[in-house]
């Protein structure tokens, strides 16, 4: 490694190591297509309100599972 010169006391250098493959797995994971069935009246009402079914399902699953992001290997 080479030296880094800093001329001010307002800055600091912090070295970190990153596993790029692991980061990509966690943050840029592929989507899984799912098919579901809901009552026709609920579908009609949701469409009238511009509901994003995928987003609502993701939010509901995260809430039900009490998680934000779960690592899957």
C-alpha cells in the first residue's frame, strides 16, 4: 500500500475490505416470479386504486417475517 497524505485535521482515513460478490448477492438479487390468486372484487378495487401488487406483497411478507432483508445462500 502507498501512503496517503492529508493536510487537514478535519479528515480521517478508514480502510475497509468488501466482498463484492456477497454485496451484490445481498443488494442486487434476482427477482422470483410468483403467481397468486385473489378474489375478483379485491383485484378490481386494487386496480382502481393503482396498487402495485408486487410492492404490496413484498411489504406484507417483510412485515409478516419481521425482516428487511434476509440473506439466502
